[in-house]
């Protein structure tokens, strides 16, 4: 009784019900909140605060802990199990049942009723096997096999996307960190100009507007530094989420100064496009969809022909019985039957014809999808290749810009200290130097990002080292 009461209480506590009113949000019970909190607990991935992670290490962590890889893996496993289910049609089906029965009745013998007891025991087996179906079973197996391969390619494509996601976010973090360093350098330069203006004001060599202008430039540099700090924090959280961790985790990555900068590309655009055709997993997935559609077409065509099925039903049985005033007697033996059936649907109102037409249309659509994907891949690789070569040229231009801006700022500051230039000239040179430093960081990270995008578009399976 107490179990029934406990079950009723538990059911009442966790039962679903409609919200009590339309003007207030629904609040789950405390027990439900606890259950939801436990079921939605986040990742347990933690980082070593004393370690500096390289891009290859970050990618390895993402492949292990990003939930998208788990989803794709389970889907591939489910599709492999589905293939096993379809392949079971190659074997016969055997079912067995055990039957035990005891009856007591009065039966009429001549002009009197006689008590009769009968006890029986038996086994029933049913073995069925489809001998031949003109390719329908083979079509189903080929469909499942192609869908399994497609799921495996989808799993590989998930890893390709995660590698690119981590790489792109990592390079955005390097850009944000570099912009932060550039903003700090810009602030230091602006403060140096401010100190020089204040010193000249004390010596009567500068005016108060000059000092105010220098202070305004320093304040602007500090403002830009705070914006760079915020951008770095946001991208760092995005990188942690891409790895499968919480955005608030303490993560330290390899700085931009330690990353090898690309200076050339060792392949032509045609070679890159052909490599993408050979190894892009999403294209391979679409090719398997063609195989699946063709197998479904064969299965639909086989429905126009008969199927041959074999069936055997052996049933050993043991009988015991007696009538009043007579001794027990028994009988046993093997009963059952064997049959071979030919089943053929002669008319179905056009269902098979329409199913075949649908399968053929799906196969044609799959082929068109592959052609469209190949065109898109060629365009994506061409664009990525052009972006990378452009990034290399911009990188060289940024180096020259930074060198000239640094020399211009140094010369302007020296001339200002000698009284040959105005503070406006120095602050303008300082802003130009800050822009050149920012452009240099952006050009370096854009080259790295463009290379990662080219690897993503070509489907290169290896992670960057």
C-alpha cells in the first residue's frame, strides 16, 4: 500500500500541467528544475592555466570534446546498425513457441457422460525464408550500404568543419590579441608625445593647446585599447565554445609571434580544385546519395515481379489423457507442414509505377545535386585561392607601411623635441603608426585565415601544425 502512495505522490510532483494563467510565465517545480539542471550540465573540459596551447592541440581537443562530433558519430553508428538490420534479410527467420495445456470435460459416450482429462505439451517452430525477389532485397541492402557510407562521410565533414571553425576562431583571437598589443603600443606612443608636450610647456617652448591636443590623443588611444580588450575577451570565449568548453574558462594560446607565417603557395588553383574534387567529404556524401537512389530504383523495379518464399512449420507434440475408469494413455509425434509460395501483385492501382517514377526522379535529382556541388566547390576553391594570394600581397604591403610609418613617427617626435615640428604633426604621425600597426596585425592574421579557408575548401584532412 505504501508503494502505491509513494508512486502517486511522485507522479503528482513531476506531472506535466498547463500554465496556471496566461499573464505569467510557467515556473517548474523545484524537483523538475533539478532534473533539468542535471540533464543540461555542460562540458567538463578544463584547460591547464600554465600551458600555452598550439592550434594543433586546440583542434585535437575540439575533436574530442565538441558535441557536434559526438552527434555525427552516433548518427554514423545508427546508420551502420540500420545496414545490419537490412542485411538480416539474407538469412531465414525462425520463431519458436512452447505450448502446455490441461483440460477437463465431460464427454457424451452413448447414453452417459464420461469425465475426460487431457494434458498436452508441444513445441511450434516457424521458419520462413525469401528465396528470390528479383533484386528487391539486394536493392535495399545497397541503399543501406550507401547511406552508411554517406553517414561516414558526413562524420568526416563534421570534423572538417570543426577544424576550420577552431582555426578561424584561433586566428581571430590572434588578430584581437595583436590589435590589443598594437593599441597598447599606440597608447605608449601617445603618452610619450603627451609627456614631451608637457615638458616643453614647462620650459615655455609649447602652448597649452599643444598639451591639450596631446592629452586628447592619449585619451583616444586609451579608449581604443579598452575596445580591443573587450574584443579579445569575446573571441576567447568563442574559441572555448568551439572546443566544447565553457566560455569563462582560463585558456592561453600560442601568440602570433610564434606562428609560422605563410609566404607562398605551392600549388596551382587547378590542382587545388582537383584535390577538392577528390577528397571533399560533402561531395563524397552526395555521390553516395546517387548510389542510394539507384539502389532504391532497383528495389522499386523489383516490385513488379513475384517473390518466392519458403516456409516450414515443424511442431512436435505430446498428448496424455484418460477417461473415467480407464487408465492413462498417451500419443506423440511430429506434425506441421512445408510450403513454397509465389506471391505476385497483379494490380495495385499504379502504386508501383508511381514509386518507380519517384525513385528515378530522386536519382536524377541526386546527380544534379552532385553537379551543382562540384560547381560550388570549384567556385569556393577559386575564391579561397584568390583570397590567399591577395592576403600574401597585402602582407608585403603592410610590412612596408609599418616600416615607413615607424620612421615617420620617430622623425616627427625628434623634430618636435627640437622645435621644428608642431604637436599636430606628431599626433598625426602617431595615429598613422597606430593604423599601420593595426594593418600589419590584420594582414598577418588574414593570411593565416585565408590559408585555413583554402585548406577547408579543398578538404585537406590534416590539421595545421
